[in-house]
C-alpha cells in the first residue's frame, strides 16, 4: 500500500524577491506553485498510489479570483479519474476564517472538519486517518488532546498542521511535542506548516514533507513531497519526491585569494558553473551570490555593487541563460589589514568610530537624531559621481532616522573604498 503525504502547497503564492527585477523569469515565477503541484499529481497517478494526504495550507489565503480554486479542483479531478481519494486538512493559511470564497470539491476529496477532530476509514486497506482543520488562522492551542484513540489492528495516520517543538522560525500554531505525538499510538504522523523536510523514524514515524515549491531565498534546495509505503499496518519505506520547478540557492564565493576585481568575477563564474553541474538538468536556479573572505579586492567589490551585479549576471548568461538567474549579489568580504596609505588610516579610524557609534545608538533616540543630522551633512559633501556609482548612499538622504544605524554600517565599506581609491590615485 502506498500513499503520498504533502503539505504547504500555497497555490498562487508569489515568489518573493524576483518579480521586481526586470530580468526575472516572469512566466516561471507566476505558475511555479501550480506547476509543482501538477507534477505531484502526475507522480501520484503514475505510481498508482492508494490515496493522498494534504496536511494543510493548500492555498496562501483567500483567492484573488476563482481561478485558484478551479485549478485545485481540476487536479483533484485528475486524481478522481485515477480512483485516488484525497484526505485534506486546512491550516492557518486556508482556515475557515481566511477564506471568503469556496467551491464544491469533487467526491474523492475528504476534508477534515474544523469543529473537532474526526476520522476517515478506508475499510479495504484497514487505514484510519485522524485530523482536524483550523477554524481560525491563529489556532494557538494544542489540538492533539482532541484526536481520537487509534483503531486497533489498523494503520493509523494522524494529520496535523503544527509548528511542533523547536521550530522557532514558524508561528506557534497548534503547538505540541514529539513525545505527545508518539504517546498517541498512531503509526504515522503526516504533519504540515514547517516548510523544511524532516523525518523521525521509529514505532511512530513523524514527518514533514516540506513545501512543494521554494518561494524565496530562505527556502533553498530541493522541495517536494513524500511517497510512503506500508505493509501489515507498519511503515516500511519513505521516499522523497522532488517536484519543484524552480530552485533557490545561496552561493558563497570565497575570494580570499583574489587580487583584483576581474579575478573575483571569474571566481563567481566558476562557482556558478560548479553549481550548474551539480544540479538536476531542466530545473532553473534562482541564485543569491555572496562574496566572502578577507581579501585585497574588498574595496573594489564594495565600491560599485551595481557593476558587480551586472558582471555576475554576465557570467550566468554565458553559462546558461535558461537555467540560471541571479536573484541578488551581496558583498560580505572584509578588507585585508595592510600597510596604511597616508591619510587613509585616519579616514578608516573615523569611519570605524562612526560605525561603532551607530551600533550603540538604537537605544538612544536623541543620539540617533543627532547622528542622522551629522550623516546628512557628510552625504551632502560627497561628489556626485560617488552617489551615482552607489545609489544606496543617495537613498540615505531619505532614510528614516530609526534605520540610520544599520545604514551607516552598510555604507561604511563603500565610503572607505572611495577614500582608498582617491588616495591610491594621488600616490
């Protein structure tokens, strides 16, 4: 007996951090969550699974129009034609309180009630599925005590949308512990809400499939669902199915050994090529490139991040414009402590002192206001070509005083790079 466990489809959720860029792959972004789910339904049909479990967050909140619901029903119809039932639980993003629109689901779809936990039985397979949907999005009480006792001699599957213990990055919806899940006596817990893949095996198997499609740079790597095999009331095998259609990567490029701007750019190109070689063919990659290391090229990289981004994009386009897209380029390098040029040491000390003051400023509102005023005076003295080369400096003129401390920290390397370039030219 086989079934698919999936969760957190977030159909029609926008992929964040991409759509605002003119070179983003707009068509792929717009349909990514749908395409991933359509791939999963195809796998379910090809594998001839006995049923599918969806552990919450089919949707990403109320629909903009009925097309989102119609797409889901169309996929459920494909499963109906293949005689595959679906057991569906609603989570915080598609709780009763979140959805003002709705459509009647096909008769192969069985949704868990939100009033109390209930059980669906598959007599032929001797499988009992227990679950409870969210009535309101902010369901912060532990729903587990209301789940029924296991059916003796059957495979009992608990379906729950929960943060579980230790997942601090996720809202504490329906919190409970691993010990509580094990104590319930079910053989398998099909969980949702946490977007990372995680499995604990034992007499009770507890599993998060993760979400089907990464939606931003904090959701990197493969995404998909779980194909679970059971025999004689026991879980015997769990296989991860990757169905994402666009994959996010955070790529660190160590440029410690690079002596100039060109060599740093080439290092990024080599790292991108290695990433492509290690990635499945056919899956486009959205990549954030971060330059790291203590290096002589720090000033050159920090002085013009706009030019650097275009250089990295050029490397990606030369490799494979259809498979790789640069989401963002960050400079996280540190300057090498080298011999100080006359005048540069004083400037560095002054900027370091300013950055230290900024770091301690947030607790002192009066000082923040004073710092903001001093910073504006400094910005006014910068040459126009510096502001053109580093738009982030120009943006500081309109910065909120409460943000100035962090902005000072970000802008200090840019200013220092300009000082070093000026001193080098003078020498």
